C-alpha cells in the first residue's frame, strides 16, 4: 500500500519541480516593422513557451508573442 502511494507522490514532485525558468535562454531582441521586441526563448523543443517580455508602444502582447514564437522556430 505504501509503495502504491509513494510512486505517484514522487512522480508529481519530480514533474512539479520543472518550471519554464529551468529552460530559459538569455533575452533575445527581435527587430520588427514596429520596433524591437524582447523575447524570452526556451529550449528548441519547447517553442510553445516562447514569449515577449517587452514590446514597442502600440504593439499588443499577443502580436509580440507571435514574433517570439516565430523566432524560436527559426532558431530550432
């Protein structure tokens, strides 16, 4: 009984210990027609986490995130 409870607890603790912070690159600057976007990229296999940390005035975060995801895929 104890073994049956221990395995799921260990699995949850192991998976829970991994956060996007563990896979971050240095900030990346991407030039766009509206100005420079600062991106936080992650490992090549996790481009879905890529996101903008700063965007030019007038650019929405979803648009800036799109530039970052595109940059992450380009570096793959």
